[in-house]
C-alpha cells in the first residue's frame, strides 16, 4: 500500500485538534504518517499532541522554533515526509473514514498527480467526531476536472481534500505567503498544463467561520489574491483583474452552501 504523509499545521487548536487527529487515525487506509507542526501555540495544543503521539506512533508532532505562519508550518512537515502521497488537513477540519482509501483508488487511475474531493460544511461550533458525522446536505461539490485557467478564476480545491503524488511532482512546498498558500501550491503544480481531477463524493468535513465573520473574511482575501496573481503567477493587470472578479463571484456562491 502507498504511504501517505498527512500534513497538519497547528496553532492554538486544542479545542478542535482531537477530532481532527482522530479522523486521520481512523482511516480505513492505515499506512500513513501524520506530520504535525505546532506553530508556537500558547494553549495546550502541544501537550495534547504529545499524548496523541504516545497513543499512536503514526502521530509525529514537532514544535516550530518560532511562530512563522501556516505556510512555514506546513513546509516543515513536508520536509519530514516519507510518503508516496502528500495530503493536507487543518486542525479544525476532519476526514470521513474512507477518504484516503477512496481517493487513493481514484488517484491510481486519474492520470494526474493532483486529486481532490467534494466536502461537507458544518458550523464553527460543531463538536462531533468524523465517525459519527451524519450527512447534512451542505456540500461543496468538486468539478470532475480543473485546468490552470479555470483555477485562476476559482480555487476549486478544498485544502482539506487536496493530495499530490510526490513520486511525480516531488516534495512541492507551499510558497511563503501570509494567506492563499494552498491555492498557490495547486497553481504551481498545474502551471505546466497538469490538470487536477476530483472524486466527486464528499469525503471530508470543513468547519465554517463563526457566524457574522464571513463577509469580512471574504473581503480580506482580495489583496492576497491580487498578490498571488501579480507576483506569484506574474499575470498582467488585466488578467489579474479578470481573475479577481471571477474569484469574488464564485466565492460568494460557495459561501451560501
């Protein structure tokens, strides 16, 4: 069986960390390593990680020397990865039990090193475990195939479902950006014409922002998207503006799920 390296950044996530980690350890595909970087948490996150590591040797936590943000935390984990595949999960989201098994089976015949899936959304205060999750009808559906041009208009890949084949693309790191690092990673893989393909079954659970914060969070991403288009992807002003308008429209639509 292929070894999957699961990358998880943590910062003050003690309240949600347990269910996230347990959703990985409960996968029906058991050949995995969970590489966690604690990004200088000030709560009990690291203590909880040490306890989880004592319970399961696949949990491999490491404390960052100093707080560096999500990209640096993920890259420290990727640098330790031994897996054939690199997958991502944040410390407040969860995978359903068959996520890796089904996605690996799909990836074996997808003809591309980058795959993703659909996912469910729950409210910020959701307190259940992945094993007990009941489908709620709030699904962000993944398109079957996405190319680079389509990704510029909308980031179709939920970071909690993205997985790439390290044997094909190498250990791709996330650009050191304050936000949108995962989006930049997918674009860097797809820039040479590589498409991304999706298993449309929802196999993960995404925790939404707290009520009342959605609009401000969406608007706050505008300058980060602009920097991504102009600096990272080196698009023209016109093409960047066109992509930004499309991204804003699709973001509003997705937020209604």
